[in-house]
C-alpha cells in the first residue's frame, strides 16, 4: 500500500501559502493524450485507408485540437516515419495562422510486428522547450520526453522540468505482458532522481487489478509510485474506447464505449505540487464522455459533453477518445525582491542531516522551522550567521517523505521569509 502523506486538515492552507508564497502563479498547462488509430498509410489489411484517409483524419483532428488547445499533445499510433510527424505538425497544429507548435524526436527501436506505429509528443514552444529524451523497448517504444517551462527567470538559472512518458502497452489478453512492460518503466525511473513525471498512453487495461496498473500506482518505492487523478475509477465517465458499435469493414474496434484504456497518471511531486507543478485533478476529462455512452457510440445518442461537430470528429477520427488534464505551473517572479539580503541553498534529498549554505550580506540570527505537508511543526532551531557564506547542519531523524523548511531572520527584517521543499530519504 502506498502511503506517503495525507492532507486532512486546515494546516494544508498554511503549507500551500508557504510553498507558493514567494511565487506568482505563472501559467496553466493543458495536456491531451490521444490514440489516433493508425495515423499512417501502413494500416492493417482490414482497414484500407483509401486516397483520402489521412486527409479526413487531419480535418477531424484539427477541429479537436482547436477545441482543446493543448499545450502538450501526447500521441499513440502515429506512423513511425518522420513524414507523419511533420504532416500533423504542418497540416493540423501549425495551420490557420498558428506557428508555435514543435515536435519531439521520433523513435522506433522496438520494431517487431508493430514497426508501423509509434508515439509522439508535440508542444507549444511559446511555453515549453525540449530538453532531452530516452526510450524503453517493449511491444512498442515507451518514450520519455523531458521538457522545461519557459519562465521569465530562465536567464537567472530558474528551470521547471516535467518529463512526459508515453506508453502504448500490449493489447488483448496479455495482462502479464502489460505488467512486465509497466515494470520496465518503473525499474528505469528508479535509476533517475524522483521528479515531475507524467505517465500517459493507451494502456489497454480492463480493470484496476491488472498487474500493470498495480505496478504503476503501488510501486514499492513511494517516491516513484504514480497517482491516478480519478483514484482508479472505471465508471462510465472515464471510458475511452470504443467510439463505434460496429465496424463496417473499417479499422475501428467495435462494442461501444465500455473500456477505460487511456490514462494520465502523475508522480507524487506533481500530485501534491511539491516541485512547482501541480495536477489539477478535478480537471481530468475523457473528452466527449458524458456518462451516457455505455456500449453506445460517442455521437449517438446526442452528446451532452461536447458540441455535435466535436462528437462527430471524435467518432470519425479514432476508436479512442482523448483524455485531458490541467497543470498549475508556479514560477518565481522575474525580478528579485530588491530588499532581500540573504539566500539559502539546501542539499536535496536529505539523509541523516540537513546540509545548507546560507549567504547573507549582514550578520544576524536566523530561524529554521520544519513542517509536515499537513501543517504540523516537527522541528525548530536557530543559528547565528555572519556576513558571507555560512554552512549549517542539523540532524534530521524523521520518517522518509516530503516536508517543508521555512527560513526567516529572527527580526523579520523587510519581511524576508523563504521556504524550501525537502525530501527525506
């Protein structure tokens, strides 16, 4: 069972004031995850594309993109050739006067019988920038793209990173195989620092008991186990497949909307907002799902969640519907407080003791308070510091988890108070 911490009382209001008290709410990012269903001319034999196949997909996808306006667009089942990546970029995203979308690198190392489809991430280059990427080989590549937010403080070295991981797990009666693929993701992540991770994709899961889902949300290392924004709900409001009840010889899976295959999961840092990115869990949506779709199509009976033209675009584009969620980005002010005459650097993660360096222009006494995330004070100490750099250590015998360190000068000169998130291993 995953237990990191709970937020149950009024103390959480204090914590969030401390966490973000020196920041301004800079932006909100909209993410969309979507299985496009064979966005390629190399389709299976039972769904011949015809001359206008991709033209029709482009027209429908353009309507959906303009309706959602995603800042980060994660994709399954795009053709594993750069021509398809560029086609969406140029024909759909950067069209009608829009010029700011960019694409991440394309990979297809897994190959096998699925070499014709891959994953991709597009992003709004006004807000985000590409940093780096890696992949995990599975049924199809599992791709991880590290982006950073373009805050006003980039020139001063301030950077907010988010790593988006896109997976398309094995379909069909292969729960054990999906579990192995999920394990490969988690085993790779624990080799990296715990950080802002978003995991999304078509997981092909049929219930919460599947090994893959349990690997993701109940992983043995709590710092990496993912959170499901809808707490593992498989009700009708979260079904994402299939948009069709009959195939009529086309690519579409049949049976109507009765499976939750598509997901957005978030790491503890993002779920609780401990590293300046916070999931707005109430914003999680399966686009076009109004709760009246069970074993029905996405556009019949009339859809109460989206306009008719969007319901029809969803119906015509894919046998999946997209999932979306918003993220709060908290970036510091571009101009530093002119009255601030000291700064603090804390070594994270914390093991046996806090290790800090406080740099100050004047000598004085400083206080240090440590809180749990639900607002309970658990440690308090003071140190006299001289002008210049001061090395400060403090033994920290507390359970592993996330905490808040609040630092202030004793007299509160100029109201100077700083806060740091700390991670205790």
